[in-house]
């Protein structure tokens, strides 16, 4: 994605955030069918790559990322792996749209983001994401602002779907927003983890440009219906807003 595309997104996101649908709880034996549910409706499919070291769970790797990208649905890859530099080339070559690495995952994050930038320029253009765990100061973004297009604020400690968002999330989103405004070009702010049908409208009101939601959509029952409700909530339709207000952050 180009700077122009990011700029378009930032303009559009001023009213409605992008929705990235996480597939961690989707039925992976029917991945194509599950992806078809979100095709053309969610903006991205969010693939959580976990290595069992950076965070406790072990999930999928570049092969499944490539399979998802081959369906033609824009893929948002969240790399919760130690030293992600080693798999960046394979992930970027898969033709994904967003590649996010964690600030806490490498000894030399500046070098990793420089590698990601070079891959984006030379192999395939991607939105360069930088994720921060709930306990990481938002200020770590400042030294690498030139090398990123997205700050992904984790509302939960990485590892599992279905956790409740940390109480510090709204102020961390606000702090990230303030910081990226000094970049002099569009840098998006996203929220990942714990976004449900009950709190989605509230999360949207924090001013995020991109919202990731997984188990609230792929709940094993009605992913299509959940997706409709999630999109409605993010657009701030009255019914969803009322539900979110009565439920608060869950
Ligand atoms: C957290 C992951 C999230 C998570 C989202 O470890 O990065 O993407 O799977 O799942 P929900 O929406 O269920 O919290
Ligand atoms: Zn994620």
C-alpha cells in the first residue's frame, strides 16, 4: 500500500475505522469458506502469527499467511514472534497488505523496521505496523516514526483470543494519536484485542483508524451475522451505540 493509500485510509477512518477480522478462532479446516464470509465486507483479514516464545501460544506461520493472501483478500499479518526479521521476506513476498512487528520482540527494532521498509520498497508495498503490548510505553514509537505507517495498540497481552481490554487502552490510543500527529504524514493508529459487539462503538469513539476483532466475529456460530453487527457498531448506528453504552467495556 502506498502513502497515498494510507492517506486515503486516514481520511476515511476519521468517521469509520477499518475493520480487520482476526481468524484465530475461525475454523481453519474450512479456511477458504471462513475467509469468504469476510470477503468484501471487512477491510482486512488479521492473521495472528505466534511462535510460542514471544507469547505462549503457537499458531500459524508464513505458509498459512500465503494461503490467506492467495485468496485475494487483503491480509493484515500480526507477527507475535521473537526476532521477526528472519521471516519478514517470506511474509512480504506472500503479497500481504499490512505487516506488524512488535516493539518488544527484537533487540534491534530500528533494524527490523528498516528491513521491513526496504522490503516494502523493493519487493511489495506494505503498511508497516509497529505493535505495543499494554505494558510498553507509547513513547517508544517516537524514534522510529519515519519507519512506520501504523501503531497497533494491543489492548490485551498477546496470547489468546477473548480477553478483556486493559483499562489503560483508551489513554494509550490517545497518546499514540498525539505522537503520530508529529510525523508530518499519515500514520494510522489501531487497536487489537478484546473488541466485542458490546464495546465496538466505544472503541471506535477512541479515535482508532483500524480495529481488530477476532472471537467476537468467529464465535463458532454466526460469523456473517456477527460481522454485520460489528460493522454496524463501528459505524456508530444508534442501536449498536446504545448496546455498547449499556454494556460498557467488557
Ligand atoms: C492477541 C491477538 C489478537 C486477538 C484478537 O493475542 O493479537 O489479534 O487474537 O482476538 P479477540 O478479538 O478475540 O480479542
Ligand atoms: Zn493480533
